[in-house]
C-alpha cells in the first residue's frame, strides 16, 4: 500500500527537515537532494530517448522551466547537475525572481538562464529565437510551481502554461515534473485551468494524493517518490499494489470444503438482460468461492448452467449477496429481498447497476455494514440525485474522489466508483485507489463480471470470519478484486497484440482465474506498482 498525503501534510513534515538544514548552515540540502533525484530521472529518460525532432540534433539537450519558488530552485540545481555530467541544459525563467543560489550553481555549470518573464504580456514565447531554441529540447524539466501554488493560476503564468502545453503536445517534448505537474489541482485530484502534462513526476518526501487521484494523476504520468526521511502520520488516501492484492487472496488448504470457502448468492440476469446473469456468475466463479447460488428466470438459469454446471439454482445459506446486474422490473423484488436479507444479517452485499435504485430505501432501513455500491460515473450522479445531492455526471467525472466520498457518506456504504481508475471510498472518507486498467476493458458487461467477482471474494471473506479465522481487511480485499479484474481486462486485451485489442466481457471473466493464479506467486512486497 502506498500512502498518499495532502500537500499541506507533506509541507508540514518537510518544514521540520528544512529547519534542521538551516540550523546546520546548509539551507539547500533538501533541494539539492531533490534535484539529484530529478537529474537521475532525466538521465533515465535520455537513456531511452531517440531524437524525434526535424532538426536532427542528437546530443542530449534539456530545458528547465523555472518558476519563482523552491520548485524552480529544484529545477535549476537539477540543470546544474546535468550540465556537470555533460548534458546541454538551458533554463527558461518564467518569473523575474528565481532562487538565487540555485541560479548561480546552474550558471557556474554553463547553463544559460533565459528571461522569458521579460516578454511583454501577449507576446508569444515563440517570438524569441533563444526561447524557440530552448523549447525545441526533447526533454523538459517542469519546475514552474509545485506544492507552493495557492489558488487558481494567475495571469500571466496561466497563458504561459497554455502556450507551453501547446508546444509540448505539438513537438512531443517529454516532461519530467518536479514534485507535481504545474497545474492548479486540489488534493482530491480535481484540476482547474491550464496544466503542463508530464510523462514522469519525481515527488518529494511522500506520495501526494493529487498524484494518485484522477484526473490530476493522469497529468503526472509515472510517479517516483524521492524519500527525504519525512516523518508522516496516517493518510486518508492509499494506492493498492500488486503485492497487497496477492497477500489478500486466501489459498484453500486440506481442511477446506465448499462451505468453508464461502457461498455467494446472486440475483443476476433477467428476461430483458439474460447475459448479465452469465457474466456475473462467471465473475463470481473466478474468485474461487465454494458455491454459487443463482436466483434468476429459467431462461437465464439455463444459459448459466450450460456454461457453469456447478451453479446451484435453489435458495439456501449464503455468505455474501449480489444484486443489480441485468435487473429488470420482473427481478426487482427478488433483488430487494436478497439485499434486505444481506443488509440485516451483516453479510457483505454488492449492489450494482439497476440495483442501485434500491439504495435510498435500504439506507432508510439500514444498509448493512459491509455493503459496497459499484456505480460508474453516470450511475453515481443519478444516485446522488436520488439521495438529495443533485450532481451532473460531468462533475462526477471531473471530481471522482470528491463525488465518491460524498456518495459514500450520503449512502452510509462503501462506494466503488468505476472508471479508467476505480476508487473505493468509505463512509469515513478514506479512499483506496486501484491502478488504471486497459481502456479495452470498457465494454458492456465488464461491470457485471466485476460485481460477480467481488461477491465471490466477499463470500470467502465472510466464511473466514464465521469460522473465526484472522480476518482480512475488507476494504483492501474489495480493492484487490478491482485490481485483479483490471489485470484480467489487460491480460485479455494484451493477448490480442502489443497495443491490446478488442475484447468482450466474457474474455475478462475467462482471464480472471489465470490472473489470480499468477498473482498468488507475487512475493510479499516484491512487485512493482502497476499503472501508477
Ligand atoms: N521546502 C524545501 O526545502 C523543499 C521544497 N522543495 C520544493 O519546493 C517546492 C515548494 O516551493 P515553494 O513553497 O517555494 O512553492 P512553489 O511550488 O515553487 O510555487 C511558488 C511559485 O508559484 C507562484 N505561485 C503561487 N501561486 C500562484 C498562483 N495562484 N498563480 C500564479 N503563480 C503562483 C509563486 O509566485 P508568487 O506568488 O511568489 O508571485 C512562486 O513563483 C516543492 O514543490 C518542491 O519542489 C523540495 O526541494 C524539497 C525541499
Ligand atoms: N477507459 C477505461 N479504462 C479501464 N477500465 C475501464 C475503462 N472504462 C471502463 N472501464 C472498466 O470497465 C468496467 C465497466 O463497468 P460498467 O460501466 O458497470 O459496465 P456494464 O454495466 O456494462 O457491465 C468497470 O470495471 C470499469 O472500471
């Protein structure tokens, strides 16, 4: 698990270190350490860089974009270190005041500092031949602003950022951001106004929540944390890693049988949407519960039994419930009954798709301690409206973490807000982030597979709890399920070609067992973070 903190939390922790560095008579110690990490990252980009510019220049050239704060100081020191190692560097200063000692260090290594701030307002960066030359560098360091940005970005910097982003996307410059991409983003990942998109970000001291939460996380690219030995407290946001997911899957032993491994009860599929019953069932089966009980119309049951003959279509004891996939008016009552039973019995309950309509009445009767709502952005907006917090879909898409938190609080249940990155929010405002999956996964029925998979995992979790076995963290288990589903989507798409290829929901369901099996072999703490 990678904890992610607000900028204020990191700045507070950093301040103690900065005071210590001042007391030692070396005020820039942390800054130089940060700059060395940035220089290393730039060298890593240079190592695999093939010149892509029409000028055909091949020597390593880097342009540092420098703002008026310590973020700019980091960039200047990074440029000085790179220049010392033979990399040709130019600094483009966007503020009349830049960090003096860092500027001196850069100039001593032959880094030219170009005064972009001296251009008149409205005069484009491209009007200066020196700036055109500097910005033609294939690699940029973004030291315009980091954690010190206050409020929305003011003019003239806002216009300069728009210009720079235009040049970057036109020329394909590869940006290494220092601490965070230059943008006005909230700690919850919402972005207002212009931004400079990075391919990589080297963040100082600790992971920041804005680098973990979409849409801001998408502007940060691959994030590396440069440790500064900060003393951080607990965080409300965390990113799940593969090794976490691996540790949460329980491998059955000789003492296990079908009841010890959990029974998942599904109300899924209908005359109107028969396929959802099959997809949810195959999803559940992929999680390895001991048994699946399916309550569905005969047409759906026949379809499911042809593919999964072990499924039981009679009622009986269950350890987790799923309602919603493929629900229509005919199956609504069965869904309502299962949801009410699970909620009142303390069983894990997954509520997906059409079943989300049941949430207002469930909330009023008691929604259950282990209930997970699994809306996509449109369903989340509709549910927020039904709970009295009318919110357009676009706002949910632009502020997914905030929306998920509000919904979890209003509903009194966990909310898994699905999207390219899926976020699990708890009613007490914590968020678990799962890595971005393959965009090929966004097909009809993929959510049915996920809902079934989560119900299968939850049934095993509850069975363990009933037997008094050490309980696994329920939130982390649900997030692990989301990660495994995303990996299955990526594996299915990846089998089509190097850039992936079209898949159906059935392909995701079929990929779940081998992906889960592969994950079990991941050593504790041994895997790289995926997709962040
Ligand atoms: N402390 C340390 O030892 C360490 C700190 N570290 C580094 O320092 C960074 C924090 O540095 P910081 O606090 O100086 O702020 P920073 O991100 O450079 O931004 C300030 C600049 O932004 C500008 N600006 C602000 N708001 C604005 C707005 N709305 N619209 C427009 N402009 C606005 C502001 O302009 P001004 O308001 O002064 O005119 C100023 O020019 C941190 O992210 C990390 O990289 C690391 O080296 C580790 C050690
Ligand atoms: N761009 C994307 N990248 C990765 N995964 C995606 C993307 N878009 C959607 N998904 C995933 O696909 C699934 C779609 O679920 P959902 O919208 O409920 O579909 P359905 O209701 O048709 O089953 C979710 O797990 C979601 O996270």
